[in-house]
C-alpha cells in the first residue's frame, strides 16, 4: 500500500438536507445580476448545491449569473454554513481529473471564488467554509460523490498518527496509522475502501479540529484488547437502498438483499440485481444501457449518477 500525505486521504463531508429553493436561503437576494443592456454570451450550467440544510439544483444561463451565485455561496459560508456544489455538465465532460482530494485556504474572498471556478470547470465536487476567528476561507474538492452527512454517524476530534495494534499482520502491526481522537479521548483508527489508512510524511491536519463520518467498529488485537476502527468509505449500500423516481415516472426499487425492480410509468415491471462496484459505482442491468454508473450526489432526497455523458437525476420516493 503506497504511503500518501494525509491531506489526499481525509475527506470532510458536507451537511445536506431536504430540497428547497436556493433563493429561500435569503428571499431578498437574487443570484441573477441586474441586466446592463449589453447582451451576454450564453454559457449554460446546471449547479447542484447544498447550503447548510438547504439542497437543490438550478440552471444558470451566463457567466455573470454563475459569478453572482459564487458570491452568494461565499456569503452563505461567511454566515457559518458549509456550502457544497458541483456542475452537472462539467462533471459529465471532465477528463483527466485527479481522484485525490484538493484543498485550498485563503483570506481573500476573490481568490476563493477563482479557486471554486477552476474546480467547477474540472467537474469536481466542492465544499467551502469560513472561519470568522481567523478570517480564512477553506475549500475541499474531490471527484467522487458528495453524500449527506446525516446518513452516517459523525465524530468530532483531531487527527494524529498512532501505532497500529498487533493483529497478526506483519506489514501493519506497529505501523503508524491515522486516527481520530475525540474530546473524550476515544481513538478511532481510520479505514477507507477496505484498508486501514497509513501515515506518510507530515500530517497537515495534525491537531486541527475536524469531523469525520462513517461506520464505527469495535475490533480486538491479538492480546484481546479492544480498539476502534472508523470506516470513512463513502458509498455504502444502506445509502442507496430504497425507491428512486426518474423524471419520466419510472421507479427503481433497490432492496437491501441486492434485488432490484424497475416499475415503469405504465405499471410494467422488470427485475434484476444491483450492487456497489469499484470506486463506489452503482451497478444494475436495469439502468439504461446497464453496467456501472458513477454516483455524483446522494442524499436523503436526491441521487445523481452518470455513465459517460449520460446523467440521471433521481428523487427518493
């Protein structure tokens, strides 16, 4: 397993909730700029976003409208919200985007907006926040799905390196591994995509307060002592189980036993199976064209998947 700096491994999950209009965050503000009388070049984009407990999507026609929305997002962050977004079109057309997490910190609002624009062009999912004590904007961008935080258990603390307990694995026993240490001194060793993570080089987040979400498991070492492992892998079957409606009225029902049913608007049904594939993809032969689809966004109300340029937006039934 190749060592990598922790900053490419740890993900901060955005807070998301029920779908509401973006303008409902502040009814007196309009994200669209006042017309100047000069026709502007059209550059349409559909933005999926979450601001605090508000979630939805909107289609913007011009770069000015996009700039105004970015500015509003920065204002929302300054008001204490975590803001998450991505461009559906840019994600579908993105090529050669890094799969590693990208971070950015600045005290300049305009620099923050420019960084957000660049990550949006790359088709990445972006989360930003603001620390009013330091006056610093912080951004985290990644290529995989944005998942609603309250779908998993979350724990606050700080990241540090600890020795891996003896489990009988000669490559891991005694190795330095990252762990989340909570306020009550609980030590949670971090696991992602089926592997215990490892420390490599200096941890930029060492000592910084952070919240991580995932599945907590109590394990035992060779001496019978308990230790905690927090699995922060993102896409888990329980996130996807349920019924999902497409715009045309078709409903996909994905059961926890791996069975899938497609009910068309006319009442006809088809059956197959579904699973979570490599890199957290949704695999089901009932999807258009079958195969495995990348999950870009999943919450209590919405799921967006893509297969090449084709994208599907589901509403949870």
